[in-house]
C-alpha cells in the first residue's frame, strides 16, 4: 500500500515546472524552473533509481487520482503563465540576465506542458481533448493534437522517423515542413467530416488560444511581453521535433519484411523521468498500445534503451558527433 502511494505521489512531479515558474517570478529567482529541469532532475536518477518492468495494479482511489492529474496540471499551467505575464511589469525592472532566465524557464515549462497534453490527446472524451488543445495553445505548439494522429499511424512506413544519417537540424526542417502540410490536410478532413467551417475547427481553437496568450502577454507587458512569448513558438516547434528525434532516431530503416519486427521507440527507465514525463519515456510501450493511460504503462523488457535520460540526450543532439558516439553503439546493439 505504501509503495503504491509513493509511486502515485511521484507523478506529482509533473506539477513541478509551472509551480517553479511562478515561484521564480515571485521570489526574483527566475532561473528556478530551467535550472531544476536541467541541473537537478538528471542527478536524481542516482537517488531514485530505475523503474521495474512490470506495470502497477493500482487501487481504485489512486487510479482515479492519476486519471484526473493531467486536468489538474492544466489549472496549474494556466494559473502560472497568467501570473507571470501579470508580474512582468509589476516587479522591479528585470535585468537582461533575469529576463533571459525567465524566458528559459518559461520555455522549459511550456515544453514539459506537452506531456500532459499528449496524455489527454489519447483519451476519447471531448473534455480531455479540448483541455489538451488549450494546453498546447498556451504552450505555443497548437498543432500537436492533429500532428500526433499521423505520428502513430506512420509506424507502418516509418517515414517520419529520423534516419541514422540525419542530424537533428536536418530532421527538424524536414519534419516541420511535413507536419504543417499534414496538419492542414487533417484539419480540412475533420471540418469536412463534421460540416464545420474554419472558425469552428479544432485547429483554429488551439491557434486561437495561442493568439490569446500572446495578447495576454502584450496587454500585461507591452511589446516586451509579446516578443518574449513570440520567441517561444519557434523554440517549441524545434524542440518538439528534437524530442521525436531522440525517441525514434534510426529505428525506421528496415525493409518491408523487417518492419514488423523493428521497435518503435527508444526507452529510458529513470524513475524520476518517468514521473516527470507521465511515462512518456516508455515510448516503445506507448506506441504499441497508444490508448493505455500513462499510469498503466510499463517499460518494455526488450526495448532499445537510451544511454542517458532525455535532458542529457537533448544536449547531446546539439552536437552530432557526440550524438553519434553515444547512439551508434546502442543502435547496433
């Protein structure tokens, strides 16, 4: 019983980033969120260790708690972002350094916001999917709910998987172009199917939330606020592709006969990372059963494993020679 309670409480880590974003603005330590994500969470692996391969059979009360957690996260995110926008012109004038660290913390928070949104995308009820679109709109990446459907259907061709010969920059350019085209086509299909115009489409709703968030920053802090939030959008587009690069690099290169035997994604067993990403790091398992809630996923026993966690691999991907040195042996294995 205590083990289950501890495990369930661990998933509260997902609330950490918006809390630290707001706390950093309140205390004047705007670096709190980004420093915690990149400086502290990788070190916690030593303390928390790795997850077990078997899934947890949760008690009903804990299961219900975990099921609503992504919705609770949405409230924390919206509140934290609104508070920080409101505070931008109400604290002592931010130095260039403080403004930069706040922007970095805001970016880190918005990037991790895609995790609960991703969980909600896979749920069938309208409330969950709408909440996902609002989270993604605030995060500055409103296309994910449309894009992700094709991501899971694309496992047969692996066309969007990064090739072993590609670096993250070439992959990102290629994938952003493809994603924008596919997202627009999917939105046209959905609107035709439901008889809706552009203004009633799901993509428009998510984009509208992004525009309203930009307006909020503008009203709160003028052009400085608008410029700060506008900078988040291209960063989000790049870093979402970077995450896909890490999760699927080199796994799509097989002939037609071998595709069914190839794994879908790289996994990592770090317990803290599993809590923080709602088990998104169990990526092979997620691709095999996309509709399984995060709290019922377990890491696959024979999945390909990353040599380090997401934070370390993100940094490594910026330097293609370092990336290849780390990942080539893992891919051969």
